[in-house]
């Protein structure tokens, strides 16, 4: 089983340098950000697929949700629940 650190205090996050975050939402054990370019990055506990990467893998590193990019969808809003992630998208 993957170990996911739980941060009780704010911590710096390494995102690619050219990304600007426009929105963020936190679930009970995962986090998601929307970039100004309409991409979604998620990280944390992924046991129920809530990270959106098509698997149940957890990650301490922010990863882009490639499925949305492949479908030509622009993310406009994200809301994380306890074990879920809701995303409002628009076709590019």
C-alpha cells in the first residue's frame, strides 16, 4: 500500500513553473487545483478513484488528469467531497 503523508500545516507544492492556479478544493484526504488554462491537477489519497486518473493509486505529487485533456475538455470548477471530486467542464 502506498504511504501518503498527511500535512497538518501548510506546505509548498511543486507544480510546473508555468502553471497559474485559479481554484483549489480539498477533500478529506485529497486535493485538486484548476489552472488558468483549464487543466485539473490532483493528488493525495486515491483509493476510490477520486483523483480521476483511471485507477485507485494515491500520490503525494500533483498530477494532471490526462483524461480531460484527451477529451478536449476545459475545467472551469472543481469541488472535492470526502471521497469524491466533482468537476464542471466545457468543451474547448
